[in-house]
């Protein structure tokens, strides 16, 4: 879909950009970026897929190459002080977003799953971070004493897996139409990014490389942190079940779902369902039947 936007020149963000900074995660993405380079300047960071000290040193070097490229292309100087200031600002944004997302820990939640998606999606497209922080703080204040947005007995769902957003939200919408309450969305567009903390002392590039490499993405092999994070989120949000969303063609998350299912059922003692689908609405009714059956089982 990203490449389709480029071909059609239909994404205003891509059209306005001077460079695309990307990382080699799954095979589909890194090959897509090779094709995208014919339409836009691309800086592809070669992400290592292990999480040890050698990988960290390599990943830091990729960041150093990015600094050199940006300085050369845009005639700027990226200093330690400017990096630290940017890291502090981004950390404040993540903390403000986390405070809003954590409101869903209440039982019942004052936020629907679609609200969580909408807030994360809008915040991610606001280039003025100070404005985004003020908006998130206002949302948090408004919802502090807000009534529940879902039924008191709605099953609480932790959605994990691939990124979702407005436009690819059908599974979240269907879960809630079937009577569930999606209280936590563990993916790159929602809760994963608020877990990043850049407060460590030391070289800024070193801290950035270490923290981003620590992400519990399915492209990592092995990927033990995904299970520890799932354990914490299932506990903190008091969930009744886990739904693992996989887009068709996403082999890393599809294959890893087997291990996630085993962990959720055997270690957490929770019901588990994997949903494999795409962005289209062609399977909506079929998915609805599956989700209704799953939620009836919970009841």
C-alpha cells in the first residue's frame, strides 16, 4: 500500500518529503524500499535482527551514517545537544500518549479501542510535538472523570501483532461491534512506542541505537521480549483474552503467532485467537462470525 501511494502520488506526506528514512525489517518492506528509491531519495538503515552488543554497535553505525547523510543533504549540523533536546521532546510526547492510553486500565474503560487507534494515529501525524503534547494532556484531563465508554461486562481484549491505524481498523471495529472492549493495542502504531525511554546518560546515538534495537518486533530472532511485554500488559490491563492480528503476507508475525498462542494459553492461562486478514472489507462477515464465536466462548 505504501508503494501504491508513491506510484499514484496520493500521499501528501510522501509528496512533501525530501527523503524517506527507512529500515530493513521484513523482506517485503526492504524490497519495496528498493523500488521506492526510483521515485524518492531513500536512506535505508540495515537493521540487525539480533539484540546483542555486536548488533548494537552495528546499529549505532547505521545511525551515524544517517547523521552524515542528513548533514550532507540538508546543510545542517546535528550536534549532541540538538539530539538530546529532540530525544527529550519525543520522550515527553510518548509519556503524554502513555497517560492517555493507560486510562483504559480502568474497569470498565473510558475509551473504546477505536478511540485508542484514533488518538495514536492523529498524534503520530502532528509535526508540532508541543502542540501534540498539549492536546494529549487536554484529552487526559477531560477523560479523568469520564464515564465508561463500554459495557461493564464487556470482555477486555489485548490486541497484539501487526501495525493498525485508521483505514486498517476493521478488526478493532468488529471486536467492539461484537461486544468486546479493546483496552490495549500492542503494536508499533500504539502501545509499543510508548514503552521507549531515552533517559539514559551517555552518547545520544548510543542510547538511541540501544533503545530502538530493544523493540519486541517479530523481525527479531529470537524475540523473547515480546513475551515479557505481553505478560506485563495482560496483567496491567486485566485482560480476558488475547487476539493476534496478522496481515496476509506478513511472515514474521504469522510464524511467530504459533509461539505467542502457546505462551498465552499455557503461561498466561488466557484464551487466544489469531486473525489473518488484509486491508479490504471482503472478509468482514466471515471475521464477524469468528469473533462472535470467540467472544461467546469467553462468556
